[in-house]
C-alpha cells in the first residue's frame, strides 16, 4: 500500500488523543447535519460519492469530477428560533488539478433578551457563527483509494464576545465499483482557535467517523451504516430520570454496558431508487433515539425521512427529523446544475 496512505491513517488515528464530544468544545455547529439527504438518512452519512458537492463539506475524499459546476444550497429550520444553512460549489479545473471545492456553513441563534446579574433588563443581543471551507481530493494512483482534505476558517460572535479559528478535515475513501461499495474514514475539525472568546483557548469538536454503504444488486436500494464519535468510546450516560425506586425507597441507577455504548455510535439509513429522478430516504439515529427517549411513551425520537425529485437541471430535497414529542426540524435543499 502507498506510504502516503499509511501516513494518513496514522494521522487520523493519532488525532483521537484530542477527542471531544458535545459540551466539551467550542464551534459545535461544525458537526450539525448540513443537508436534507444527510438528515433523512439519520445524520452524518459520509459515504455518498456522486454529483452533490455538499457532501464534500463532511467528507473531502468524496470530492469528484461528477460535482463539476454543481451548486448546492441548503437550509434548516432548527429548534426554537435557531436556523442554519450551507452552500457548496465544485469546479473541474483540468485533468491534472482535478476538482476544486468550496463551501460555507452558517448558524443564526436568533435574538435574546439581556439581563444583568440583578435581573434588570439590558439590551437584547444575538449570536451567530460561520465557516468557510476549501477542499480538494485525489485518487491514489493505481488504487481504489481516494484521499481528501478541507481547510476551514471559522468566525463566531456570541453577544459581545467573538472568536476566530481554523480547522482541517482529513479523509480516505475506498470505492469498489464492481460491488458499488464505499468504505470511508473521516477525521473532522482538527484545529484550534486563533483568537479565543476571552482568555481561555477551547478545543474544537474533533470527530472521527467511519462509514460503509452499498447499492444492492438488482434491487434499487442503497444501504448506509455509519459509526459516529469513534474518537470516544463511552458516549452513553446514565439518565437520572430513569432511576428506579423499590418499595423501601432505595434507588437504582440506569446501567450502562458495552452494548449501550456500541449502539449509540450507530446510524443506519436506506435510499430507495438512489440513482433515479425521484428517491425516498429513511434513517435511524440510535444515539439520538436513546438519549431523547421518554419512558413509557412513544416519541419516535431518532427517526428521519425525506425525498428528492429532479426537475431538469434542478433537484429539490426535503427531510424531516424527529428529536422528541416537543422538538423536530425540517431541512430544505436545492441542487443546481450550472453546466
């Protein structure tokens, strides 16, 4: 195997020493689902290798010539007054340089009422973050491996505090065309704050994602299986709301075992008619389902669904994700063929 491939794998694995999960790092918006296709398939799907340039924001190894002159614009009405969106474009420069990719992701947290420490009203304030990305991918000569990288510049403003940072995504993808099989590993958000909000430098939300997908032979179905947050094995936690009390008043906490942690890394999804002008997408995020599950009540947390339809040079996409009985979100996407 090519020495460069060994080096990339070593770098992806060694970076797990800086592993972070939600709540332990800044710029958390970088790991939000950024398009309807990804949302409908359960989130963080990284194995698509086709026309859609938005996939390059999550997995730079997926950047390929089929994305040439394709523009993707996406928007999500998230929880509460929060909304966010993304856009990406790819251009085939020439056979030697191949495809250049750029994209932007933003989030707007809305307006908030301000109060001082005594509870007196002050002026209202808002918050928002944006990331600008530049990516490129190459095929390792005489192999089925593709490697890619994104360089990202991040700006964040929360009330009177602002921060600027940068990050790098590294990815490798194996494509076996005879089986239409894709296997990939992505190390995301390897970077730092250049200027902190105050005096303390905070880590970025590094994440290691593994994925595999395949289109079934003679059946118009593509299945996806993703392992998220592989930089940190123990992502499960005991929910105090699920403590059990016996007749004597003794409390027993929820037990977390190996299987609980294993399942909470998993995301599964399927696409019906993946290569046609109309397709249907279904997904299930096991960690979201378990963490947002309500005891003795069916909330359908973790489920997601969506569709896309192609109209000449336009492709419209929609996805719906269920978080709980009180929270859900919709995703809208538009792909434009500019050729």
